[in-house]
C-alpha cells in the first residue's frame, strides 16, 4: 500500500505553475529574438517610454508643488481679528 505525501490538487497546481513558467520562458526567448532582430526600433520605443515617464513625473511633481504652495499661501494669511464684546446667548429651558 503506497503512501502519498501530496494530493491530486497539489499535482494539478504544480502542473499549472510549470505551464505558466514554460509560457513565460518561451515569451521571453521570443522577445529577446525580436529585440536582437530590430534593435533600433526597440531603442526608440525605450527612449519614448522614458521620455513619457519623465514628463509624467514632472507633471505630477508640479501638481504636488502647486498644491503645497496653495496650502502655504492659505495658512500664511493673517487670522481674522478677534471680535471683542461678542457674547453668545443661549436660552436655558429648565422644566419645573
């Protein structure tokens, strides 16, 4: 009577992981071959992606700095003057 240390579900999961790794490996090999065949095209694509990422970072940083400037501008305004001789009157209703 054989004793198994794993179940059928574990076997299916390991096959699924192996299939995913094989698919990823073949995709990477194919991508490497295409890059080797057309290096200039991918150099321009990489340059364009870095350029767009740089513009995105600059825009985001500008928005953050602008928001901070607006926050500092609002906090530096002098506070409203304290009003003297102003009292709040509340009517007290006590049941008898």
